[in-house]
C-alpha cells in the first residue's frame, strides 16, 4: 500500500473521549485531537483513528558502508542499504539531520517488499533504518524488517531510543543490530536541548542489551555534556547495563540547526575518548580525525584488528569469524 495514497493505521493507539486518541508508541504519550498530529509530526488523528503518515515513504535512500551508521563491530567493511523518512519524536536544537527530522521532507514511495529486495542487492547485508528517527515509522519499519528477514538479510536500527518498552520489546526480535544515541548522562540536557527525557533512553539500552548487537553513540558538545564526572558516570553505567564489550562512538558536534556553539575539536574529542577508555575497550572517535580513533584494537593483545580511515575498513588483522588474527581473541565483532 506504499505510496498509493491510502493511510496506514498506526499501532499503539488508545481511544479517548470524543474522537481524541492517545499514542502509546513513545514516552511523550501524545493526546491528539481529531485532525491533529503528535509531536513527531507523522502520526495523525483522522476521524478518531491514528494513522502513520510516513508509512511506505522514504526521503533518503543510499547504499552506505555499515561504518557510517556507525556500527564498527557488525559486518565491518560491508555496505548496507539505508533508508529514512521524515519526522522525529525529539527536537534536538543541534540536530545534524534537521531537514529530515524537523521538517516534512519530499518523499517517494518504497514498499516493504521493495526495501527488502534493495537490502539484498549490490552486496548489501540488509537494511538500516536511519537518517531520521525510524521508530516513529514503527509499522513501516516492522514490515520492512519482515521482508528483509524473509530474504536472509539483517536489520539495523539507528535510533534515539525514545520508545516505550512494549513496542520496543515487540520489534526487538526482528532487529539484528542497533545503534542507540545516549546524548548525555543528565536529564537537564534531554529536557532543555532535546525536549525529551534520559530515563526512557537508558531503559531502551538496558532492554536491548543482550537481545541484539548493540553499539552506542554520544555526540560530544563542549560545555553541555562533557563534564568529566558526567562522562565517567556514563561510561560506568554502560559497563553496568551492557557489559564492557559494547562499542561506543563519541562523535564531534559541529554547528547545526539552532545551535551555534563552536565545533568540537579533535583534541577535545580525543580527551573524551581517553576518559571513556578507562572503562571501555572499544571507544571510537567520529566526525573528526583522531589518530587511531577509528581502529579496533584487540582487547587481549592490543594489535589492530580493523584499521579504519574515514569509512574504509582494512580487515587484514581480523579472522573471518571476527576474532583477532594475531591471538584469536573475541572482540565482539559479528560477521555472520
Ligand atoms: S510517536 Fe509521535 S505521536 Fe506517538 S507519542 Fe511519540 S511523538 Fe507522540
Ligand atoms: S533524535 Fe536525532 S534525528 Fe531526532 S532531533 Fe535529535 S538528533 Fe535529530
């Protein structure tokens, strides 16, 4: 039904008095009057029924290196068909994809079947749901995931993690890997800069850990989320919630959307990475060049297992099963 002009009913709709509805997909729990839309902009009440406006519509699609998601421990060096629509349930003032997340972007139809087929072409390992926030297109993403799975492909969710536990648990069995943003380790940041909340995101990370391959991303914004105690507390929380083997991506902020603070320098990001690496062995620097900041080093012998320059991965230090070629240690790299 993609692109045929019909509206697709949304899941997690609760009826309220009159023709109002409540959406129970994400922690906003929007109460939506007839004719209105939720905070994400893509779930609309028409006639007392909730509809997923972006079902079957994509605003961006490309064959990307999986490293670009970023995922560094999931089929390194392989491409993945990546798609995104528009809309987001957060409003980050520094959003680096605001043309898709905060505005209605031009779209084209792409059915789940077509997405599933594209996910198996040109060497792609499957489909990544990314660019904007994929969970607000929950029904479409779920249907695409089923099509990808039928064809033997992998599903990757790149998400802000701001989703209720019920819908998350329902879709997790279809998801092979996730990259979840943990934007900061303080509630004030989420309230002030994202119009969201930290606690539900941490709950998402806890629920996903152990059920799917998991990597985390934190965009480092100087003066906002980079206090040393805060970064140490976040790193310790990650070890407690996910274990130390979870790969963490620290990426450099640059001025975008409504935020005009100075960009994060490579030296600043390298310092943040050093702090995280006191607790976690796989910490990567992204968006700026930090020497060695993209390489995977063996947790046991220290040799380079995967060397990276931009999004190119040199796998010469890795066995086909992902283990270290030098010592055979497991470095939590998925290759099959
Ligand atoms: S998914 Fe959208 S409509 Fe539903 S509760 Fe979240 S922001 Fe509101
Ligand atoms: S969650 Fe991501 S896509 Fe949504 S506004 Fe924030 S940075 Fe942008």
